[in-house]
C-alpha cells in the first residue's frame, strides 16, 4: 500500500517544485499563465487522490473522488488554453463552445452519480464504479487534449524557428506520456488488471514541459508570480467569505451536504468571483505596484499613452514622448524612432532617447528589413534575423548598424498596410532579455499609436506645405509692395509703415491674430493701385490739378481690380478698395458710410492718415505725431471710426517717445508676418 499513497505525494511535490523552479530559474519566456494553472491542477489532482486513497471510510473517499474527477476535467481544459496561448492559434468558436459546454455539464454531473456511482475495492486499492455517463465524461477529457496535440503538430510543421520546434517536441512527447498514463487510470474500472499510472504520466509530462520552458523560454515567470500572488490573495478573500457562510449553513442545516448542494456551491463560487472582480483588479494593481516599484508608474504611462496623446498632433512632441515612455517602461538602454524621409524614402532617426543617443540610424526604403516590416504585424527579435527567410539578404551594413547599437527588438509602426515608422529598442539596462509581457505591451501600444503618428505626420506635412506657401505669398506681397515704392522714391516705405501701424492698432483693439495678419497684408498692398498713376504725378512737389488728383483717387479702384483675381483668406481687396472711404460718406471711390465700411478699411484709413502726416512729403515737411493725433481726433465719429481712433491714440500716446524709432524700424524691417 505504500506506493498507493506515496505516488500522489510525489505528484504534489513535483508540481510544487517545478512551479517554484520555473519562478526562480525561468529566463526568457514567450508563453502565458495557463501552464502555471495546469501545474496547480496537477498538484490538486495528486492532493485529492491522496485524500481519497488515505480515507478510512468509503463515504469520505467518495467525496474526494468527486474532486479528483473535477480536477482531471479542469486540467484538460486548462491544458487546451495553454496550447492555444503557446502557438498563438485562434480556435474556431465551433470547437471552443462545445468544450466549454461539456466542461460545465460534467462539472455539474460529477456529484450526481451519473459519471461514477461509487467506489469499489480493487487489488491495488479504491477504484470508481463507472456510471452511465462515464465514457462521455472520458471523451470530454480526451477531446481538448487531442485538439491540443493536433494544434501543436500543425504549429510545429509551420514554424521555422528551431527553438519553437524543439520546445514543442518536448511537449508533444509529454502529451503522449500523459495520455497513456491517464488511460490506465480508467482501465481497472473496466475489469482490466493494470496499475493506474496516470499520476506517473503526469509527473513525466510536467518534467518534460518544464525542461522545455527552462531551456527554450516558454513561461513568463514574473507574470506567474504577480498573477499568482493576486489570485491567491483574491481566492483567500473569496473563499474565506464564501467558505465561512457555507460552514455556518452546514452547521445549521445538515441536509445541505448532498450532491445538489455541491452544484449550488460551485455555482455560488463563480457568482462570488464575479462580484469580487473589482476587488481582483484593485488587488492586481496593488501587487503590480509592489512588484515593479518605481517602474510601475512608467508602465502605466505607456499603457495609457495612446489615450493620453490622442488629440496631440505635434509630431515632434508626440515622437519624443513615445520614445521616452518606451525607454522608461521597458528600461531600454536606447530607443530610436525612425520615420521616412520625404526626399529619399529612407527611414531615418526622427527621435531617440536613452544613454548616448548620438547615432543617426538609417534603414533603406528598399532594404529587406523595411519590406518585411511592411507586412509583418509583430516585432522582430534581432536574434531571429538569420532564421527569417525574408531577411536572408539583409545588407551587412544594416546588420552591423543593429549590432553596433545593440538593437534587440525591431517594431514596425503600420497603419492600413503602410509602414509609417520603425522602432528600434536596444537591450535592457539590466542586460536581461525582454519578457513576453513587455513585448506584448510594446506591440499593443504601437498598434494603437500608429494611426495617431500618421495623423500627426500628415498634420506636420500640411503645416510645412502651408508654411512654404505662406512664405511664397509673403515674398510676392513684398515684391509687389516694392514695385510701387520704386516708382515713388519720396514715399518709399509708406506701405510698410502703414501696414505696421495698422497691425499695432488692430492688436490694440483686441482683434484676433488671424484678423491682425489680414490687416497687415492689406496695409502692405493698400496703395498698389498707384502703379497706374504716372510717376511724375506721384512725385510732383506742387499742388495737383483736378485731373491729376482724380488719377490718384482712382488708385483704390485700380488696386482692387489688380488684386481681384487673388483669393485671399482675408478681405484684403475690400480693405484696399475702401481705405479712403469715410464714416460720413465723403470718401471715395464709392462714398460708402458707416457700417458699409469694413473694420479693416477703417483701421487702414486711420493708419494711412497718421503715417502721411508724420512723414515728409514732396510738397511739405513732416507735421509730426501730435498733429496727426489732432487730425484723427477732430474726425472722430465723422470721418474715422471712434474705436479705431481711440486705439490709435492710446497706442501713440503710450509709445510716443519711441514712435519715430518704431516707424523707422518698421520701414527697415520689410515684411514681418508671423505665419500662423
């Protein structure tokens, strides 16, 4: 009887020891939590078998045997999840739903006696007496294991990565051993005299799978530690509350201890677990904060990066924030973000962060690396470059660049099938490899941020093109303004000085920056119509005849017609046409009055008069700022807009001592337009 009790104890010890070994010795991992849960269920399986075999009475042994059957069923389901996670397979719903349905049904049926009706004493010890649904139950266990085996075989056949193929060989061998051993557990119940070897098969499988994990990086140990701690604490809380309630009820009502009550109990556990989900989430955050310490905040920043920067269209700021967030969260030595250059199409470092980021990295647009990243969703580990077929022809110069900068991970930024950028991560500061959890976090962030990056890139390109067009327009405006001034050397700089004074008045009035800009441009061009006036009239020192004055008065209409074909985003041509109109209708060319005159023209009217009176003319010396202020004050409410006059008066009185200098600087500064 010693082996009968000893083997389950060995199962428990092996499961716990292997899980601990993985937590301590695991290095590089690419799988998920299900295998750790599988080890837990293997340990529970051994524990329940031990309790069943050690029980002195059949009723007590029968209770533990029900838990044995449940742990076997759960282990098969968890193992299927482990296989899916390992291979990255997305199983069809027509397969997943029946498996879950069978698990739910048989979990509920185990206490009823339909799967097995009792226990019997065999030559080696206790064995179940099979019920009418025993074979469907066995099929529900074998089905997920068989599907797992098929999934692994298919994935191994497709995979070209040596580590994956070797790792899956270990696991496939373990499945076969477990399958054979598990089958022997059921044969004695059918009258076949064979010792049940299920526990031994499970021990061998756990050993083979753990070797695969330790040698070929299957499990993310830190994830197991954090998640395990969280679930342990949550489980203690949930089962503490629920178990206490159940204990009290059982003391009060002995009849609750029946198969139906066990089903209700299992259902109740799931209900309590659902209710405690917020507690679990909060507990996970607490455990993560304790585990990551100072790094926790950086990881949270990276997780929330997309949401926090969704409205940010400043590409330089967005790129700089991204590489900083990645470098801090991943603890990378350096992080480089490469964007495509508009001229060559090559991917060149746009932003970087980390220790000694001085190198400007370049990936050719025609490089196999850029081509591969264009259609590849996941990241590339530089350790795998030699085994990726499409990178077999990667130039030695790019391989050397990656090696020289210690690049370990290459992540594409793809959006709608377009490669918009490349992230290059050097090794970690700690010299440890990047964990699977970190890789998945990097992938999830880059997938979400890629559209934002492309939008910001387009916005920057539009701004650059707008800036270029604005500079071209400013140059044309400046050139046109100079043409007029070259024909009238006595009033050279008049348009620029009027424009500057009008800009200051508009700003003093509180107009928007956009309107101020329009006023400035209108001031630069307000006398462009004088190009049609003979130069001898413009520079005539004496009094003008009525005919000569009529030619000059016509310059507003001529300027309007010259510039009429240009679609300015401001009412420039209207301001030019109306800048000699007056509030009382005595102006020209159309004798407009009051609200018919636009505000830009009213500002130009005041600025034009003030500049003219403050400057020298062929027919008189400069009258000065004081005379100009008296003129616009006399014409306030009749000739000139009172709000414009008040703004001009405040401006000139405030700046009167420096006004001549201001006008001189405006005359020498040329076109001063802030591109908005």
